[in-house]
C-alpha cells in the first residue's frame, strides 16, 4: 500500500510544499487498498444497536453534524493544558484538563464514527487516517494523565505535547474531509440560488403516474415529483441534502421518500428530514395548476 500511495502522489523535487501535502492527502482518498479496513469497520458501525440515538449522534436535532461541536471540548482542554505546561505553575489544573480532554474525546469519537460510516469511499479512506491520528492522541493523553497522577510531570508533559501534535494532525485531516472532500455540509443549500424566482412549468399532472417517483429538471436543478392524487403533487429538490443521492431513485414510504444511497428519509409534504444521516431538510416547491391544466412549481419563498 505504501508504494502505491507514493506512486499516486508522484510529486517532483521542485514542486511547492503545500502542493505536495494536498497531493498526499488526495492520494489517501484514492487509496482503495484501505477499503480492506474501511468496509468491515463500516459494517460494524452499521450493526451497532443505536436505535434513535443514531439520529442524535448524527446531529439531526441540531440541523448540522454534532461531531464538529463535540471535538471542541477535548481539543480546547488539551490546548489549555499545553499552555499551563509551559508555565511554572501548579500541575493539578493541567492534569485536570488532560483528563477532561480524554473523557470528552469519547462521545466526540462516537459521533465521528457514526458519520464516517455514511460517507463516500474517498471520505471514509481519509477518515480512517483521521481516526488513527485521533486515537493516537487519546492514547498519548491517557498516558500523560497516568504519568501526571504518579508525579512524573516531565513525562506527562512530553506525552501531552506529542498527543497535541497527533490531535493537530487529526484536526488537519478533519478539515480536509469537511471542506475539500465536502463531508457534512448541506448539499441542498445551493438550490435556492440556482433556481430562478417565480413559477416554472413542469407538465400536466397526468404526466406523472400516481404514487411513483419521477425526475424532472428546472433550469439546472433536478427535482423529485410525486403525484399523490389528481390535484396533490409533491415536488422536492432531487439531490439529497446529505451527500447528493438521487431521491427520485429512492423508495416511497408512508408519505416519505428514502434516499437510495444512505437511507435518509424525507417527508414529501414539507421536505423535512425525519430519519437517517441527513441533518438538513430538502427544499420544497409550491405547486399550482393554471387554467390550461399545466402544473407550475416555484421554490418556497421565491418571488
């Protein structure tokens, strides 16, 4: 695996250092050798009997992923401990902060794993390296905590600073996953900026079979169309807010549509995300039929 990764990176001696780093990170996302580890781990996470807790760990009640919120606790505690370690002061506050970081890293890791299992292949590969960095940081800080309790403050500081470096590497990888690879962001957010204001003709109601999901396009935005009755038509943005899965290829279940990629469930009547890893609802279009019997739609809130 190491040799093939270096082959993919393929940088030259005169290439800028920042470009080398980006190529190395992109190579990790392309390293399908890591799937031998990511696939079994994904099945393990999916098999955990979390029930309703799974939605909470995804952050659905917040409307955005919970993981970035929780990681502030251990990182903040460890950085504060590092500042105290640089000062000739009582070691008890630093030891307490190290302990707080280790303890709060556990729920943060849980949310990360639950999100990780619902990501694309490239994101999971990079996420695995991110998890290794963070796990290393937790192990080093656990050792730092134990050393400090035994009065070995020098060793505790050394392990703490090493752990902070590992946590920093994990944070860097986490940023790469979130922003360069696009994990966690609401993929339906651009829809209001891509659809022209006003009403758009979509066809006649009878063009859409009863109780079936259909796909149409408004401008450059694909939409899901479901005719529930002769004069009741639901129209949502087709690309799932989680990771852009095609809802028009999903299953209709009790007035909802389930994304075929990761199982997010959206209510047809208002686009609300009622289950699954999606933390944001789907943009919903209003409908009306003109005197000629043509169905028109517009995005809610547009002119």
